[in-house]
C-alpha cells in the first residue's frame, strides 16, 4: 500500500479575500495592495540617544520587525533622525506630535515615512499644504494616526467621546485636506484601547476609503492583557481581509510586540509558519509531564528557520493521530515514546530519550528541506 503523507498543507487556507487598497512604499517595504501584511514596532529609547536607539532597532530587526517607528518630541530627537534613518536596516518612521516643524525635519532626514497625529499638532490643518508639498517632493508617505486619547476637540464636542464614527471622521477629514493638494501617499490608523470600538472603527473606515490601513489597539496594556486584546482585534479584522500593517502595543519590551505580531499572522495563515509546536493541555490520562516535555522541545528547536510542525503528545488517545499529522511527533505512554516522521513510526525510545531524539530528527528534516531548496520560514511547533 502506498503511504499517504498527512503533514501540514503547504498552502494555508484563506479566511477571506484581502480588502482592495492602493499600494505605497515605506522605504523597502511595500504596504497595501497585494503586499504581505507587515509587522511594526516602536523604540522605547530616547531617539536623541543614537547608539541606544540603533541597538534596539537591531534587536527588533533580528526578531522579525519590518518597519520601526521612533518618537520625535524634541529638537535633539529631530537632529538624530538622519543618522538613525541612514544606519537602520529597516525603514524608519518618525512619530510626530505637537510641533509641525518636526514633520519637515523628518522628511529632510530621509525617514521612510512620517506619522502625524492631527488631534494634537497645533494648527495642523493650516500646515497641510506645506507638508503635502514637502512630502510629495521627497516621496515620503504619511500615516494619519488618529488616537482615541488625542482626538480633535471639535470631534469630541460633536460626538461626546471617541466613538468609531468620530475616529473615522477625523481620519477622512485629514485625508481630504491632503487630497486637495494632490497628495494621496497616505496610510491610516484609527486606534482605540477598546478592541470592540477599534474593530468597528476600522470596518467603517475600510468601507469608506481605499487607503492602506495600519492596525493597532492603543494602550493595550501589560503583556498578557495586551496580547489578548490585540489577537482578538487583529483576528477579527485580518480574518475579514482588513489590514495592511500591524503594531501590537504592549507594556513590555518591543521585541515582545514583534513576537506576538508575527504569531498572530502565522496563526491566520498570513505568513509562512516556521516552527510550530502542537502539544496537548495535559489531563488525567497523561503519562508524561507534557508541560516540561513541550518546553524542552521548544527550547531545543529555538531558532530553526524552516517550516516544521512538531507534535508533543502525552497519551495514547489523541497522541498517535496528532503525531501522524505533524512533520515530526511523539506519542508518549508507559515510560516510552513513539517517534513519528511524516506519519510513519520510525522508532520507540525511552521517555528519557524523547527530547534528544526529537531534536535529532528535527535537524535531519531541516537539513533535507534545505537541501531540497525549501523556502526558509519561521519554524512552526505544535504542542499537544
């Protein structure tokens, strides 16, 4: 009988067709249109400390961040932008609040884009013509970033609070001012700390324009809470095909934001999975310490750059089936582990040898995939 491969499908299923939007270029990264959804973060250093900022950007780059934003609240920060933009390996966006003059400084410094928050830049609307001309001449896109916490007072007076309608009206009003001067190299964000309000705002915005959209739940909170809020909101929108770039806002090191963002995209099939560990939550049937086993396997395979699903299962109920459907897996019980590769049992090893055997077999699979010219991607590990 011919063996049938039960491994991961090579092409993930789509949840929805992507919303049609215009495309713009943020440095080397295409945003919108058919371009993949990109992951952004923001430095937490003082931008004027060039060395510390570039070090953090390097860490973010290594973690998979594709675009980075830096704050520019002072003249010293503005003066540092040119060096940072030149030396960063990923596109740098200058984040401007309060002072219009820093918008021009960021454009002159060669930043890949500029984020402006119209609600808290004094007399911003009076400067749109000059900003549009400067950005157009330099080929610099602008993100109109509307936040619930800094909504224009006129709209707060009209709506009473930062409703989805208020956020959308603010963004589209500012876009219209730029459009009057022929500038449309724009992407938009309408962020709120409440995922329900945020999702409704983006859905309304998506229906009323074709600009690329940058998704974010602002002030999402500490790592656990912020991760949940972001996953719920991004999953709802990206699952409907809405969203072109994302930033997970956490009260945590920015590298953690990138990890969460990447995992969200992988989970939705919007980015090729790398290492995925499938493991069971454990129960009274488990005959091994699944938590420890899964953690050890994950640590041992950390950094693997090929798409690989590894199943770590603790009993014989679902274990054999899950292990067979993975690229590599173990079904444990009675002090032993059955090792599966591509659906076939290749050996049975003592419990003490499970981790090292799985790592050895994973390395063999990775070597074969690389030799066969398999596209490198993030390892995907499944724990079960």
